[in-house]
C-alpha cells in the first residue's frame, strides 16, 4: 500500500473539506478507502472517489504512477 507518512491527517482534511462541501455524515473510513484507490491508480467509481482524487492531485500528493 502506497500511503504518505501523514496519510491520516490528509484523509481527515479531505473528509473535513467534503463535509463542508455538503457531504455531512461522511465517514473517515469512506474517505480512506477512496484515498487508497487513488493512491493505487484505480479509476474513481463515485463522486467521493472523484473528489478525493481531485484533492490529492491539486495538492501534489498523488504519486506519478497513480496519475493518468
């Protein structure tokens, strides 16, 4: 599994952003699953996957091998 050393903080920040955006009740484990998919280079399967991947890309946190 390819995770940043501070992945927990990254996941919490993404979760907070998505909750603020309107996804109230979004669980940390859901965002972590999306984080792991993005880091593995998997295609997003839903809006949370897409938004998680987008935030990782925008912040330069997606490894080269996971980028399209």
